[in-house]
C-alpha cells in the first residue's frame, strides 16, 4: 500500500537523522535531576550461537569474557546509585541473559538490594527453561519471563537456524506448557513475515499459541538492518515488507477472542500484565555494552566493544561513547511514537509535560494520521484505530531498524579503533 510505503520512508529518514551522533568521544552521565520514575535496562550480549536474522547487539558466548562482563555490570549498577538514581523496574535483555544463571542471579539480587525495583523482566531461550533455571529465576523475583519462540514450524526453525539449538516446535511448546503459570507473565516472542513463512505456517503457529494460552504474545514484524541484509537474504531469503499487513491482520483477528492488544504488537490475556516498558517508562538508563539510555531528553550509548566496556568500568569511568541532546520537537515526537505504540496518548498530560503548545508541535503528524484513518480523538485522548495499529507497527519497525543501523555503525567504529591500537 502506498500510504504504508510513505510512512515507512518518512520514518526511516527521520530515524536516520535523529540517530546521528559521533560515537568516538567519552561522555558521562549527569546526576539525577528529576523524580520521573526510571526503568533500568541491562544488556547481556552473549548467545550460544548467532541467529542469522538477528541484528541486536550480541556475540558468541565466551565464559572468559562473560564473567568479567557481569562483574563490570554490577559495578555500573553502583555507579548510577552514586549519582542519586533510583529505578522502579528492571528489564534484562539480550543476547541471552540466562547464559550464566549464577551471574544473572547475583546481578539481579544486587540491583534489587540497591534500588526500589517493583518488577523484573528477563529474556531467555527455550533450552534454558529447565527446572533448575526456573527455580532460580523465581527465587530472584522475576515477574515476567520472555521466551524467544519465533515459530513452531520445524522447517522454518531450521531455516532460521534455531531447530538444532532450541528444539522442534513440539519441544518448544512442551517447555512453554511446563513454564506457564509459574510467573506473573510468561511471554512468547514471535516473528511474522519471514520470507519463507506462508499464511498456513502462521495459522498453525496461531493455533498452537491459542492452544497453549501463554499469558502474553509479542508478535514482531521481521526487521532487517543494513548490516544483516546480506546474511539474511543468503540464509533466510529476501524480505518483502509489503506482505506484512496481511500477516498482521490475521494475527490480530485470530488473537482477538483470547487476548487484548496492549501495544501495537503485544497481546495480553489479562489486565495488569507487564509489557512494553518503553510505553510505561518515559525514561530509562541503559547498562551494559551497547545499551542505549534516554535520560533528561538526552540519548546515551555505551561502547559496543565488550573488552573496552570492561576496561572503562574497571577505571571507574562511565562507558558512554555517544550522546545526543534531543530538541523539544524530537522529544515530543518520541513521546508521540511511544505513547501511541501503547495505543493511546493523553494530550492533556503531554501539555503538562511540555507546555500548552505541545500539540501545536505535533499538528502535522496528528492531522496526517487522522486523515489516513489511523488516529481518532475523543476529547483529549488520541487513540489508534485498527488501521493505525499497523501504521505504528511500521513506524516502530523502522525505529528499531534505525537503532540497529546505529549500533552496526558503532560496532564498525569499535572494530576500526581496536585494529588501530
Ligand atoms: C533480541 S532477542 C533476545 C532474547 C533471546 N535471545 C531470543 O532469541 O528470544 C528478543 C526477541 O527479539 C526478536 N527479534 C530478534 N531479531 C529480530 C528481527 N530481526 N526482527 C524482528 N524481531 C527480532 C525475537 O522475537 C527475539 O525473540
Ligand atoms: S535472536 Fe536471540 S538467540 Fe538469536 S542471536 Fe538474537 S539474541 Fe541471540
């Protein structure tokens, strides 16, 4: 569809412009300035093997690097305390955070001792859903466990290089079945629009999911960054974004009787489930190598070089190598994107945060999405329509591709500078 292509094009251009900053210099984190509740994001960049479609920040697991890495993470946790910060929620993402469960447990326990954490969310893979790991995750207070599934189709699992690592579709389903009910929220991460994924495969996956009744399903659109494009088309096939709408509509229709959308791509079975933190927390600190934080209207990026990360922390320095100060318009656009990703935006709240003229800044964007049937307004609340939900999937897809492109760029810089030393 033309409008969707247009939205994707504009979102891609805007993201590329926003994410331009020099990643060579050292920066520091300011002392805490406001009482806005913050999220703590902690990144664990190690995986047993690398999936060909994934452009998140991750490397092949090496215990000799991972143990000092976790130690450095714990030091970085305390560095934020020294600056007066407190955090209301913890999200441990990856990579594969459960790769060294004892190190993860020590880190989460330290964070819970240091800050007033109310919720803990951890990402994992199906092969780590063992009784021993589940026992430890429960003991350290994990409320939300998010498991990478992607699909239950054995053929597709083989194509995306996960079958031999995480088991067949049936084995993954069995692991989910035995974990369901043990955490406040068990989330399954799925992906739609793999090049060889057919509508029949998607239908089968949806039947499995509704049969399992997992608490929550996150259905990501396949996102391909510039860096993964080559390996993706060689191993998985060339992606056609135009096919995404049909998949998405089928997903929302099939899940409608059991699940409510809580964001444009997350579906939950009950109220009070924990979902996308970027919607609920306006600001966050990003800890660990390659993490990105957003504090006081500034974006901060930590070094992508793991050895450099450990070294900097060892010297007592913040490992921040890039910083960008966002203008008011950029901050408003960010809130507009994230709040509506969570389906609603309260214009009064926005006015309270940015001043009376806040919606004037967004006049063009609001008018455009109303005109194309993506947004509706009741009094001061803007809400996504069903059409709008898919527009937001496109914009968030482009946002993440932009972030991943930026990461790839930083990674290249990190490699170049480590070669020149
Ligand atoms: C970055 S992984 C980290 C957790 C764990 N290693 C895993 O594989 O689930 C979290 C989720 O991101 C999603 N993801 C990864 N690469 C993606 C891509 N290129 N496009 C869309 N979603 C992707 C997958 O659904 C994956 O489960
Ligand atoms: S999808 Fe998960 S397991 Fe695969 S490479 Fe990415 S982070 Fe690692």
